[in-house]
């Protein structure tokens, strides 16, 4: 509620970009940490626990920063930046007046919009969960790739995801939210379709694998950011924090079951991809037709 509805997707994309940075920088940081083999204050730190120590320190820093500098109050956060030498108090008054006007409109709870956002969010996260777990054994099985080639693959798609998240931030200024949402669904469908092999032909050309994997990677940050922005707009006058929590709980479910379901589907057809990615492509296509 601290961000104007017209800026929600742009700000969400900005925040998401920081999250994507973790996917890009994580492997590089992990590679450096794996070289550590020392003892500090009697604690042996090596390649087995250095990543955990790093996360403990980083999380502790974030905890104290949040405790000291962020109070979460509406009168202290979400204020517009002073432009053209406007007084901050005047801006605060304008924000309050805008909020009063909005409450007078009594925006209704959009049940259909909320339901569709949850379904699309689930689909994108399921596709993402399959992408980050199944792709590794698939590439090793189909193309005999080693660990270095797999790491290079994920480094490349991580950079692609980062560029996509940055692009969404600026595209929201010129492209309608619904259009971006449809683009994300269609891109997810096309990427999944390219990853389908034929039941009677086990060969999946490498170019199709790389293009399909890249398209799925592009679809996720677009869909995630746009759904989050739209979701806040269709909720109406309700506790948005609570409903955002429900939305993210829904996104956690496919990340839990996705790897298990996808692996079972792949093993059931002797590691052919037509069944798993055919189902995902069908889900995207069905949602695209509805949208």
C-alpha cells in the first residue's frame, strides 16, 4: 500500500532484480568460499561449512539493519521523494488525501482476479521448480555434460534472468500489465513446448534444449513481477500483507512438490521429456486461452 498502484510492478521488478542477483552471484561466491580452509576462534571453516558461515553472517547483518533502520510505519515509509523542492510534509498530506479518496471509492475484492493471479503464480513457480531441479540430470543424461558445463549453463541463464528483471522495470512504463502477463504465459508455453521430445524419438536437439530453457527462464521473472503488481491492485480494501503471505505460500507449494512430481513423471517414461513438459505446456496454453 506504500506504493502507488501505477508503480507497483515497476517497484516489484526492482526488488526482484536484487533477488535475481543472488542466483547470479551465488555460484561465484560459493566457488570462492569452497577454497577456504582455515580455523577462526577454534572453529574449523572449510568447503563443507563456509557457505553456512557466510549466510549466518549475512543474515545477522540484515537482521540488525532491519531492526535499527526500518520501523514499518506508514508515516515513516513509502513517502514520495521530494521533487522540485516540495516540502516532505506537503507530500505526506497529499498521500493521506489520496488514501482517503481511495477509501471513499471502496474498491471491491475482485474474486476472479485474485483466483487467476494465484493460479498463474502457481504455474510459473511450478515451471521454475522443474527448471532448477530437473534440467541438471536431463542435461547430464542427454548430452553427457559435466559439472563445469552445468555451472556455465546456470550462470548464463542467471544473467538472462537478471536482464529480464531489469527490462520489466522499464517495460511497465510503456506496456500494459495484462499484456506483459500474457507475454509471460505465452513465453512459458513456447519454452516448455520446445523441451518436448517425441514419444517415438528420444533425441532432443541441443539448440531446442537451450532455447526452451532460456524462454522458461525469461517467462518466470516477467510473470512473477507482473502477478505481484496486479495482485495488489485486485485485492481491494483488505489486509494486503495477509493476502500476499497467502500468495507466497501458494508459490512455496509447487517448489516443494515440483521436483518429486517431475522426477516421477520423467522416470515413468524412461527419462523422455514429452510427458512432464507436455503437461506444463498444456497448463500454460490453457491459461493463455483464458487470459
